[in-house]
């Protein structure tokens, strides 16, 4: 299989937003739309905050929408107050986990080595690991983008990963939640570089989905999702609105 045969993944990262009521409403709305469109090309993944994961998994059971978490611990169980393991997520019906998001790298000092250990734990638990990489504005302006994302990817991806357990999301830090986005050409060149690396490191590197994330919304989604090396989107703010998220899904 090659990139152009990959099923696009549209992932909604709710971040620290939502409630039980909002989880019910948004999932109910999206489930109804997905049921009416069995031909939808994209796979839909929703990543609510940890307290709503079990409810979200319950609400989507038997349907086509799948549920992801936003983080996991590096070990399966033990004395780690406040943490959640990949095993627990899998037990609750979660299928993927976002790892190394720039907000976690910045707010929780997560290193790429820690991201790799978390990805190892996620894969061992049977989850897909969505590994995020991306440069800061200063790094972009000094021409370091490709070197930065390459170093992050190399240190964040566990060597034993196989394509169907791994997704990579390119999210420029300066594009997250800002309304600013790179040009499609810039996204294409980063994704082409990431693809080249994955192909060199993994026998099935062509099967790993590469998502773009950072201020994706209904109006700009087609310009990114139409790029040959873009296999989906990681959507933050726009994933909290059913109309916006659905429009992005349909654009894939
Ligand atoms: P945004 O967030 O779409 O609100 O920019 C994307 C992300 O952080 O995954």
C-alpha cells in the first residue's frame, strides 16, 4: 500500500474542553451524520478529555466513529497518582492516543524520549499512537523546520512500531490555536520529508498516516487535505463544533 491508498483520518482533539452533556450532544450529532453517509472516505476519531472517554466509547459503540485519548503514562499500572495507563484506556474502549502534543511538551516538559516510551506503552496495549511533531516560529524563521521535525520524529517514534499502530501529526507550534497556518507548499515539503524518513526507517513506512494540524477549519481544510502526502487532519478548536468538524470530514 502507498500513501495515496491510505484512508484519511480526521481526528478531533477536544483538549481540556467539554462536559458529559456536550459529549452526548456532539457525539450524537456526528453519529447521525456518519450513519447517513456510509460512503464517507474519512475515518473519524474523537479525543475527549479523560473523564469522558468511557462515556464517548459507550456512545460510539457499534458505529463508525472511534475514540482516542490525549495522553497516557509510560507504564501499565502502579504508584503514579493522577496518571492513566494505556491499558486502562484500551479497557475503556479507546483506540488511539495522541502523544507528544506541543502543549504537553511545553506544559509538562515532555521530551521526545518520554513520548517514545509512551508510544511503546500505547502500542503494547494495542492502541494506535498519534505522535505529534512541529517547529516553533523562531525555528521556522531560522530555517530549521525540517531538522527540528526530523529530530523530534526520530527520537519520538519507537523502533518496533508498525504502520497500523502509528500515525504522525505535523503541527507547527505557531499554527496551533492561532488562526495562522503554513502555506500548502510548506506543509507538503514537511510531509514529504517525514514520509521519506518513515520509508527509510520502516518497511511499511508508506502506510503510516501523516496528519496536518494547526488551525484547521472547514474553510481551509480542502487546501491541506488535497495535498498528496497529507492523509488527514488533527483538529483542535474546530472539532468542538459539529458543523465545522463534519465539513472537514467531508473534505477528506
Ligand atoms: P487547533 O489545534 O486546531 O485549535 O489549532 C490543533 C491541535 O492542537 O491539535
